């Protein structure tokens, strides 16, 4: 290219040309000016960014390795959810992404907590497909509150426990008949009639005991059976008490026969039911010790009662270990001669 009008020190530039990084300027007096330029270096931003990412990941990995090692040495957890949370907290992701990930981790933690609570409060069935029938009787109800102590009402706790036992037995495949499943009054005659008509193999009446005596002996669990001392009924009652004792009770008062204070009499539920039966006194509602145990172990008590009933059914030949029914007819008590099959 030519620059006819440009001048430099009163000289005229007659021609300029470039060859690579060198510029040649020709003047009219024959002088040639040579100008060398340094080559312009290209900046590879992509490579630089990639190197930075690799560096950050290496640093994060080292930090995480140190953290996991410290947790292991201290007996801590190396849970993958903790690692995931750390990675997202360390990265410079946008705020919404971080929040989304934190919600995911939190939801997972909540699920884990809920699973743990469910495992503790809804105990797994020890048996399955047990082919027999049980009648559960929640004592008292409605205006007939039974014993009371402070804000505690026996009829409410009887129903609570009966429902817990029912839920557990049904998990095991047992058919359950409830004499009441709400706060209602049911006569003792109707309770017995229902159990007989439904051809239940066992009858368990659930109660809480009470006393006006403040002595230390006024606590513990017991079970009442017909004073004819039927073997089947006694086996049922003893099995339940042993199971409860293995969970934890203030004391096991044992199997008792007849009626409290009158051994020549019987509770109606132990005379008018044709199947093996017992009236269970699940601790004293007037005992702070028994109440604390009840509140602490109510789910475990329910499982213990259910397992004891099932084991009794197996021992008496109603079903075999797999739950298959062996007895062709309803199980009838071996010692309640006054009972009438309705």
C-alpha cells in the first residue's frame, strides 16, 4: 500500500509493506525504516478455565478426604448424603440450585427419621398367616369409665391397648373381633355373646388395675382366670404375663383364679365365654411406676400380648408354626362347664 501524503521529518513516505511481524517503511530519500513487532500471543481462556475447575475439584477432594478421615477416626459417619451436601455447599452454584439440593438432603433425612420412628412405634410382626380368631375386649366404656387417676381414664387406656394388640395381630394374619372399637357402653353379656357367636378361639379382656392403698405393693400386672383353673385358660394367661415381664413390668403378680377378693366367684367374661379366656390387669392406673412403664412400653406390651396369644395357639394345637390351622373346630376351654355356646 502507498501513503503519498504522510510525512516524517519532512520526508515523504512513498510505500509501506508488512511481512509477518516486520513493517517496512520506504521514504522518498531512499531510507527504509524497519519496524519489528512482537508476536501477539493468543490467550486460551477455555484451557485456563478448565485448569481452574480441575484445581478447585482437587482442593475440594482433599478437603473432603480430610473431613471423612477425621470422622472415621472420631467414630463419625461417612454417610453419602453428608458428602453430597458438602459438595454442593463448596461449589459456587446459583442460589436456587443450592436450595434445591439442600431440600433433597433434608427430605432424605426426614424420611430416615420417619422410618426410624415407624420402626420403633409399629413393631414388625413376628408371625404371618396365622389362621385363628381372637376376641379382644376393651373393658368398660362410655359412662362406665372404670378406674380414674388424675386425667387418666381406664376405659380409654383399655381401648388404646386393645387397638394396638388388634393392629399387631392383624399384621400376623390373625382374625380379630373387637367387643368395642370406640368409647361406648357394652354389657358383659353382649361381650361374651359376641365372642361365642364369632367362634373366637381366645378371649382376652384388657383392663388397668386400681387401689386406694398407697403401699409400694400396689403395682404390677396380673391375669384372672376361671376358678375351675382350666389348663388352656391358665396357659393363655401365663404366656401373656411371661411375655409382658420380658418387656419390663414393676412386678409379675401371676395368674389368679376367681374374682378379686372373692375366689369363689368369677368375672362374667371368664364364665360365659366358651373359649379359653383371661382378664388381664395391665398394671395399676393408680401407680405412677406402672403408668410410666405403660407409657414407655405400650407398643412393646401390645406385641408381647399378641406374640403370647399366637404362641399359645401353636402350643395348644390350634395352628402349626407356619400358621396353618390344625384344629378343625373352634377351640373350647377345657374347664368352663357353665359356659353356653350361643
